[in-house]
């Protein structure tokens, strides 16, 4: 049985990623063809499972990380085409910027930060469930 406070916290975090996914899909969703087995934007079960962008997020205990525990994510594009590195970096920068704007509104009073942690990004800081 999962802690209801944890479920609420993670639901709020997922809501942020869903909002960001929709913004990216509207802005860039037609830039690359989707993988053949990938449903179009708003045609799948969840925003991270359809359209061009896959913004799944998951908890990491932070073993081996200088940033400690937090929620890790990657910005992936569901295409078979090569994505130019500068475009990938642009999208990642936009995601980080949107997160930095949205986190204080969804988690008032929490000091949450976003930073690169190796090959992934991490949301870390005050992860208290209250």
C-alpha cells in the first residue's frame, strides 16, 4: 500500500510534466515523424506515452549522486530520425525553465531545484511530503 501523501505529491509532479508535454507537443510535435508504433498526441493513454515527447519522471534514492535523492527525468523524442544535438539541448533548456517556473506554484514553500545529474536531470531539495 502506497502512502497517500506520497501519491498526492507524485500526482502533482506528474501534472507538471503533463502540462510541459502539452506545451512541447503544440510547439514542436510536428518537427519529426513519430516511431511507427507511437500514437499521436492525445491519442495514447498518458501524455508520456503518445506524441513526440516522452517526459517520464521517477524517484531516485540518489546513491552515487552528488545531488542526493530526487526525481530524475530525461527528455526523449519518440522518433527514429536523428535529432540534432542543438535541438535536443534547446528542448531540454525549455523543459528545465518551465519546471523552474511551475515547481514553486505546485509545491509552495518547498525549495526544489532542477539540475543535470550525469546523463539525466534531477529535481531535488525539500522532498518532504507535508
